[in-house]
């Protein structure tokens, strides 16, 4: 039973880690954060929030996805 729990935890952590890592990688290195801001944040939330807050959110979420995904893959704080 303990082995099953370990395998499920590892599989879930790796799947989520790769999902977040490659999503962040795409936003930071492939599309560029300015494109992410223009396509996803500006068109959706324009007029609701100030522009500087939208830009900061685009940068923050992109880098957090990249770093947190990498840390999940590496197993940071698993024990």
C-alpha cells in the first residue's frame, strides 16, 4: 500500500511539474512575455485593472510557472 502511495505521488508530481514547467517555458522563451501580456491579459482585463498591474501579473505568473514546475520535477520539499 505504501508503494502505491509513493508511485501515485511521484506520478502526480511529475505530471504537474512538467505541465507547469513547459507552460512557463513557452510563455517566457517561446512567445515572450510581452506577447502573453498583449494576447491574454490586456485583451481580457483592459479597463478593469491598471496597465502596470496587468504587466506585473503577466511577468509574475510566467516566471512562477517556470520555476515552480522545475522545483516540482526536482522534488523540492518532498520530505
